[in-house]
């Protein structure tokens, strides 16, 4: 296991600066199939993960696996085209390392996106959901271990993990653009198996509206270091037991259908934020 410490963070940051990465306003984590947004970044500098000190290589289909730095809607963004998942076998400190790097490069905000299963009975495949809060059911926490005091406190507050003003702004923009936007609580499972129908009933009982295998670790680390977070889930399917079966191909297909409105929403958010 790579140990995440100040020396490694410094090494990664100076590597990225040497590649031309400058100050960052917004970090952007683009989930399964949503990476296309990074193709609209102007003056883009692209750096494959495998070339970055401290970064592992991403393994999931539909994830290009690179950082893209540049300008999007007038903001300096550092986008992850593909993310690291806990289920790939990375520990949570590795999964969240890019968020540390965003912060170290000066980011004040993070937009985190994912594909998720809809648990709320009002959700349809193809919906977008603003994440209001999350439930960490992944069985671990990225802050376990020595605290990185330079970034934040030992016991960070998670009372407003997803920035209220950002959610208000997103809702306003969705209305302006006539994009249907659901809101709800994201519950993170480790994966990689999809949930069972019994687990999905459990999710609904405890207050989850959508389920997925990412996002929770990154948002914990973002909060630890004081980043304002906007979270968006692409509801790619009804969760287990609410439709006949689940498969990754369907997730990819529905993501393809909804990515146009997803891109429009995020770009306008960046323009107005
Ligand atoms: N469960 C977990 N993760 C997912 C799902 C799901 O139903 N859909 C897309 N990612």
C-alpha cells in the first residue's frame, strides 16, 4: 500500500505543475460514462493516471483514466475522467487521493458525479438526482489512520456534506433548462456485486433514495479539507428487485441517453457558481 503523506502529495503536485496544471477552482469527478464532459474543457492538458506519481491505474470499462485540466464555463477545473473505486481493491486513502491533490492545487469546490440505482419509487431510469446527503454503508472510512492535520480536523463535521447553496443553484438551473431533477440521499455500498432486493428494501427503510459504489469516500475527504461539494447521481436503473435484472451494459446505455442533459446542467452550474 502506498502511504499517503505530505511528501507524496508534494511530489504529485509538483509533477502536475510541471505538466502545466495551474490553479484550480473546481475539482470534477466524472463517474461511469459521464467522462465526456471533460472533452469540452478548453485549453485542455490531459495526464493519464498511470503517469502521475501516487496515482494507481483505473480498471473499469467506460473510464478513460486521466486528469484533464483547463477551463470549463469560465472556471479553472481539474477533472477526473474515471475514478478509483474501493471495489477495485484500492484502499480508501488511494481512492480519495485525487481529492487531496485538488485541494493542494487550490480547489475550493468539488463536483462529484456517479451512476446510481434508483431506490425511491418515484425515480425513473434516466433521471438526474441532486445528492442532499449520504449514508456510508461501505464498511470503511477514508480518514481512518493518522489524521492529515494540514488538511483538516480529526473529527470532521458532516452536517452539511453537500452544500445547500450549490443545491439551490442547481435546482434553479435545472428549472431554467427544463431538466427534471430529483433530490435524495445516496447510500454507498462497496460493490462490486449489485445489491440484493432485500438490501434495497433495507436502503429504502433507512432513508436512502439511490445506491451506488462510489462518491461517499471522496465526499468525506472533501469535507475534511473544507471543500464545498455538489453531488449529482445519474439514475441509470431501478435498483435490484424493482426491475427484472441488473447489468452493467444497461447502466452504460442509459448513461449514454442522459449525458446530454447532464453536461448541460453541469456546464451551466459552473458558469453561475
Ligand atoms: N447499484 C449500485 N451501483 C449502481 C447501480 C445499482 O443499482 N446502478 C449504477 N450503479
